[in-house]
C-alpha cells in the first residue's frame, strides 16, 4: 500500500537565514491580507469572488508595485493564494452563522457583527501571531537533504551528524536529521513555533507501507476522564493528566509574565519560558496518544468507539479543563488515519446510544447510571454486577457489530 506521510525535523538557521525566513513570513502575510481584503470588498458588493487563477494574475501586478516580494520564494506566495481560495471555498459551502462566543461578546461590548465575524470566514494574519509558517513546493530538486556521517547510538537508534537541508532562497540550513524520509518529496513547510524554534515538515507521497497483520479480534472502547478509556476486554488506560501535572509550575511562570513590562526584553524571555512549558505538555500528550492508538490498531481488526460531542462537553465549566487535557479529538483522528493505513475498521457509535444504561448480559435498560457517582452497574433482572465503564464498552462493541452487519 502506498500512503502520504509527513516528516518533521528541527532546523537551526543562522542569523542571515532567520532574516530571510522572516521576510518569507512577512510576504505571505502581506499577500494573504491583500487578497483577503479584495475578496471581502467583492463579497460586500455581492460580486463574484476571485478564484486562484484571478489571484495569480493580480499577484504579478502586485509584485511590480512591491519589488520586495521578489525576495520571497515564488511557490510560497502561490501556495498562499491556493490556501486562501480553498478557505473561501469551504466558507461558501458551510452554513452562514455566528459562533456562540462571538454572539456573547457582541452582546457584551455592543459591537455590530458583519460577515467577517461569520464562523469559518478567513481571518487576517498578523506578525504578532505566535506561530508563523510558509510552504515551499518541490521543483527541480530545489529542496534536498544533504546527509553527512551516519552514526548509530548504543541502543541502535538512527542518527546522522552535521546534516543540512537545502531550501530555496535560504540555502543550506542545519537539520536534526533523526530519521530518513521515504517516498517522493512534494513540499516543505517551515514553521516558527511559539517558543522561537524552527521546524521543517517534508510532505512525501508514494511511500511503501506494509499494513499490520490481521488478528480477527474486535473491541469496544468507552472513553472517560478518570481512566482515558476502558475496553470490552477489561483493559484500562490510565489518564496521565499532563496539564494537571505541570499546572502549578505553569501558573507560576504565567504570573511572572503578567508582571513584566510590555515591549521589554524580559517579557519576551518570560513568554518563551511559558511557551516551552505548554509545548512540553503538548508533546507528552501527543506521544501518549500515539502509543495507545498504534497499540490498538495492531491488536484489533475492528474498533468501535463512542462518538463524543467534545465541543459541547467543553461548555461545562467544571470539566472543560480536564476534557481539553485528555485530547479525545486527537485520539479519534489518529485512530482513523492509522486504521486506513492498516486496513482496519474504526467506527463511531451514535452519541445518543445509551451504552451505560443497558445490561450487557440480558439487555435490560436501567436509569441508575444517569447518576455519574454510581460506578457499579447492578441489573435488577439478571443480578449482574459489573463496572459501569466495562459494561458500556461491551455494549458499544455489540452495537458496533450490529451496525456493521
């Protein structure tokens, strides 16, 4: 099977290369905002929106009046226009409505809402955005990884020393080449994250991937906060709660940031410290979810999981922080794409299915588990006593098999 995959590496540009990357970020923002304003004016006058081909013709005229745009790689500006055109395409197909938070803020401040405030409408980009990025297309071998001495650590881990990557307009940049990329390279995206570090993501296609072996096993999964999930095989994944683990230190650093004078160097240094703590939590959570999702895909052929309304659950003031810390949406996303790669079925069960109210033995429905403090399910008909999460996972498995059949 051939798949599409991305490889992310950290790069270490020097001072001159950083200035060139900042020029590319600025050019991307300028072109995006310029053509977004053009389309907004046409939308307000009920005129047809400009397509990518119209954008491309106007870009040539824009470069003539702003020569500094020639300092930027041409594919960066072309990809920016493609992203803007696709953003407007998604906006036109979606429902025209205001987000709940937008309506609440307008009612509180007295602001008059316009079409720009509609949910899904493209937004202007700012130099104050914490994450800056640009995408370069691969043409004529203009992006190339130059490998140097190959070394293997005592544990057998692959590592290469003094490697560099050639990027258009930036030339050769030091790269932490931790693993070789496979397949055919299509593009490279350079990103400057909130902690000030630079990364490059290589998008590769036609990668040969060997699917995981079939096991013939099926599983139902019940998600939770105390335990990350419980399976129908009575397996429990403990929720590590990484945000709660580092919360005290993050609060301390955030308070220091609030005392720093705006615009000062000390404030920027403290901002980087806060960003590093948030990044540590994010990386720990992502690693945890990757390990769990990969393990499930390799052990089961059919995975059935409850469809949670995560956005609605975030409205709870008591549980919002814990729900955000769990990373349910990322877990669902990883299960779905890894299932496609390995020919495994990942299916969501309807969120309105009362999995915790049915007895997994006789099928009797009881409302005792509507009280979340009740952790043990006791059936009044057959006398079954079982943990409510295991009971729900078994019911999810049966409902999923019924839907598939």
